[in-house]
C-alpha cells in the first residue's frame, strides 16, 4: 500500500505562486504516471497535469505556460509549481499515482485558495 501526502497549499494573492509537493511512502519509480487533479466546490474533479515515468508531461490548456509538473524518483516526490495563479483556480489539489490506465492511489488533498 502506498500513501501519498500532499503539502504546499495555502492562501495566495492572484498572480502569486505556490509549489505543491506529493510525498509517497514507497517508490514512485514503479508508477507509470503521476498526476495532479483539482476539485473546486460544486465542480467535478479535473486533471491539471501529468507526468510519465519517462518524463513526458501533459497540461490542461488553462495552465500551460504557468504550471510545471516534475517528479523526483530518488525522493519519491511529485511536484507542481504554480505561477500566475488565478482566483478561479481555488480548489483542493490532489496527487494521484497510476500503474496502468486508472488511478491506483490518491492523496488526501491540499487546499489552494487564490484571493482576488
């Protein structure tokens, strides 16, 4: 069983930056892909960014050029650098780990609040 623990959320003004971390209790090297999702109140959970074991990255259109996903296999940690944050990006942010097609493990989430 792998546990994922997110950190780094908080309150930031619009235009500010935050760096989220997701620490895994075990090796993340074995995971085919890792992702960041977010869910705002009353909305569905959405995929924000993903990174494969080989380092290929994916970003939803709204965050391209502002967010950067990275993984450090030696530290068993996934990161999400978020710049130029917008109020509409206020949400709970979750990391997820995948061996195959579906998500195998979820973190508990970290709250990001962007004030206008």
